[in-house]
């Protein structure tokens, strides 16, 4: 009798398991949308602390800014391509122990052209998918060659003027004839602060968006030069509209949360951003 019951239970499990598997994960994940933390959100803390906060938020990925102090047993060492092999291994293991993957580094700006092979080798060794960066125009042939050699994508960020890539047009002029593994890291806040329509910019870059520095920002206030970040859905960037546009494009990639406000205690704000993102994704996907 016990054997019969065991057989029935096993049969039921085999029937139910595929259903459970296909239902697991959020709609955004099933759609190929992944949330990450851009570690600059926690630049007042060490990388160890940033990874801990990423785990606390329930986020599985982190994009680490170059020069982030490691902390913990590694003290004042920083996250750069000069890290020794043992420290690299230990940092990966620490992130993994927290359920977090280091998916990218950025925003990287090469001091000299010969540093690019070192950065790609570092990214490869750390298991990264892409490098967020702003390459010099003269370095593009080298960078494209390294992309093809390593399989590491390039996601070009748009800092404000005088950055070379502050508009989608300037970026497309540099990359439209190059590998489709080279694309945009769309910082939607910087576009708007520069007077550009962020949704129109996303449309221009259709098919060329690798990742985003995703955010919402405050309205422009008299006497203030900087429109600071706000909880998603409460500012002027039409977060839902951007997500709908990315859905239309069939975008698959990473939304890095770069929350540049309430620096000392931003976790509660970021949690609300994540909640808004998940709720909106459930509505539109």
C-alpha cells in the first residue's frame, strides 16, 4: 500500500512540477526584464555593504561602479581591473553567497586605449555580461574587436554634455555600423535633464538598447540646477510609459536602479521603486 501511495504522490508531483516551474518568477523576469542595482546608489557604503543591501531588496544582480571600495576583509581595495586573482574570486563568492550576481561594471571611461584589453579580461573573469562605458571615438575599432573576441557586450552610457554620447543621434553615429552586441545604456534621467524627451530617445534607439540606468526624477524647481531622483511613478519621467515603449520594442535586458537621492538611507525608497516596477510590469506585460 505504501508503494502505491508513493507512486501516486510521485505521479502527481511530475504533473504539478512543470506548472510550478512555468509559474515561477515575476512577469518581468519571464519577459526577459531583469532588475539590477547600480552600486553607485550606495557609493557612501562599501561594495560589501552594497551587496548586502541588494540582497535585502531582493534584487539578484548588481552593476558595480569602477573604484567602489570593497570593504569587509578587503578593506580599502577598490573594484578595478587591477584586482588580484584571489580577491576577484573571493568577491564573486561573497556576492554568490548573498544570491547576487555581478552582471556589469560601469560607467567605465578608459584613461588610455591600452587599458581596454585589461577591462575586458576583468569582465570576462568576473562573469559579467556587459561593460557600461563611454569609449573614446578613436578606440571603437579596438573595442569592437574585443567584444567579438570575448562575447562581452558594450552598453554606452549618456552622461550630460559635453559627453560624446549625450544624444541618441550621436551614439548611433558611432555604433550603427558596428556589432549588434554594442548598444545603449539608456540613462533616462540624464536625457530629460538635458531637455530631451526620454521616450522619444528610447524610440530612436530601438534594437540598440542593452541596458538602462532607470529612474524617475523631480520636476525642475526654481533655484535648483539638479532634478534629483524620486520614487518611481511620482516624478516627471512617465515610468509606465517608458516600460510600455520597451515592451513594444520587445526589449530584453537589464534595468539598473541608479537612485541618486537620500544617500544615507535609500533602501526604503528603492523598495518602493521596485514595488512600482513589479506592479506596473504585472499590468502591462
